[in-house]
């Protein structure tokens, strides 16, 4: 993922305030990308904090486990 796309995605990720928000984000991006990989890339580029990265990855895993 290039830096511009990552920055745009990170903007969305930084707005996810709750697990429900994360679930809606996943529904919106179904089939377009691997959400955990995208979250990790944004984190490694420093566009989201490590704490947010961990929270979002845990929420994605919990949501995926439901289905």
C-alpha cells in the first residue's frame, strides 16, 4: 500500500470509536483488502498509534470470529 492510500485509510481508522464502528468499516470494505494487514501497514507507517492498532486488530478478530 502506498503512503497516500495508507494515510487516507488511517484517517478512517482513527475515527473508529467503538467495536460497532469497526464492524461497519469492515462491512464497507468487504473483499477489498485484508483488514488486519491494512491496520498493520498503517501502524508500521506511524499513521495510527500502537494502542489503536492493537485495539482494532482485536476487534477485527472478534468480529470475524462471530461469522
